């Protein structure tokens, strides 16, 4: 700015549009809406398509209803939509569903990615039927069309804590064959997505690269259907085993062998939660599975499973998460894993270990120690231990690891 008489005074509105757009790209949505009211130049800049390609809308307060206006105005520019909602309040749920409906009914929509997160606790007996209805509208076709307005490539419903069923995902696979990423590993205690539905999905969506589902939805037939593709696109398969594993047949070693032979670089995540019968863990952990990530979140005393993982997966294992109780056998199993798993780069253990065990593990894994990508406790902290927080920043704070 000039400071003498007659000097020209610079203003924000005189900045080139590309600079303003770059600045506005860092603003949260609510702040953008306020900025648009400042002047005509800013309002025009905030209509730039780049600012609306990824749209994150949060519905946690009554005034968040105003977010619906830009969705109506810029819905045709949105490529990636993230909806975060505190589902405990009926108005928040209503506004979130309106946002989904607005996108679904936009005849010019170009949406390729959808992510939904519940931020609160479900009301008593809440089944999420309103969200299911809006997703069916989004996954299906408009009543006046025979084809969807756009093709979804990424669908992440892991944060939507409702019970899914076949109808919803049959619509998705039928109308969006270019699907590449699919995640339904939510916290709902019930999943009604059958293996027949999953078979139809992997058969129709041949470009699928990342598939994250529950064991309930998989069979040998599904694995073999992926392998039957001339050039399979699948790169990562994540399977979570829960209480229903007790009543299911294992995925056979033969089916895994066929799949791995067809996709030699396949990465597999196996997750076991506290509802999975303990005796079933060792049965479903087949040596033929190329496991890169293992999550044993059982809250029970385990160590044989850790030894089995080392025996089977020492060549591929990169990340291990344990929620368990300590024992000398567990410490020896962890040290053995550290000795024999050269690719292991992340170890999160949610129980207190002896200091000498922690020291030995870090000595065997110097790269992991330098990165701080681990949780290894040698003493209990004061206050409640929040299990499941696994960010590197949290790990640094808990361990005093080098930043």
C-alpha cells in the first residue's frame, strides 16, 4: 500500500483472480459463504469450478442449513462430496439428506466420489432408513433417464453406522460399473450384504481397485470371480471378521492361491474385532494370504496368533495393530515378529509392555523408531487410555518418540 498523498491504495479485490481462488481454497465452507457477501469480485471468484470440486459439508448445528444453498448452486461442479453429520439431531439428519437429494436430482451432476460420516451416536432404534433412501436415489437413475447422470468411482460408507443390505449395492453395481474404491466396513453390529450381492458387484465393476468388506459378504466364488478377469484391477482387499465368522465357511487356501497367482502384488488387510470367536482366528489366517496389515483387536490375551502371523506373513507384513492383554508370551512373540519381518514399518500395541521388551523391539526396527510410527507403552498413563487413536502425532505424544 502507498503511504503518501495521492498514492494508490491497493485492495484485496485488485488481486488477480487465480490468487484469490488459491486463498479461498483454504477456507472452510462457512467462511467462503461469508466471503462471497463481501463484494462482487469475491463473489465471482467463489464461483470458480476449482473451489467446488471437493465439497465438505458438515451438519452439526442448526445454522449449517445454509450449506444447502451452495449445493443447489454448485452441485454440477462437485466431483467429490463428503457429508459429516451429527445424526443425534433430527434436523441435522434432514439437512444431510437434503444435500444428498440435491446432488442426486441435479441433471448436470458429475459426482465421482461420495463419503458419509456419522459424528454422534445413533438415536434409540434408529435404522437410518432416510439415508438408505437417499443413497438409493443417488446410486440409481433419474425417473426420466435410463442412465445415471454420472458414474461413481469411490464410495466410502464406513462412517455411516447403519445396516446395509443387498438392494442398495445392487443399484450401485448395476449403474456404476466404473467403481474403483468401495468401503462398507462400518461400526454397525449388523451387515446384511450377502455374498451373492458381492459376487454381482465384483462381476459388474471390473475396475475395482480397493475393496473393504466384512467376511460375511465373501465366499470362494467371489474371490474366483475377481481372478477370472483377464486383467484384474484389484490392488487391496480388506476383510473384517466379526461374530458371524462363527457360522461361516473359511475362504479356502485354494481360492486364495488362485487369486494371488492372478494378482501377485495384491495387498490384504485382515481385521479381527472383539466379537470374533478366538478359536476361529487361527483357522481363517491362511498361509496363502499376502497379508500386509493385521489388526487383532480382540481385547483378549493372545500370542499364538501373533506367532502364527509371523510364520505365515513375515515376508509381506507391514503394519500390525494389537488390542490385547500383556503376557511374557506376547512379548516374546512381538520380538520374534520384529526379528523376522523386514518390511514391518508400523506397530501399535494397546497394552503395557516391559521396558526391556519395548527397547528390544525398537532396536530391531530402527526405521520404525526413527519415524515414530508405533505405539509401545512401558507404563500406564494417568487417566483413561483412549484405545484406537493411531495417528503418528498421537504416537509421538504418547511415546516421546523423535519428531
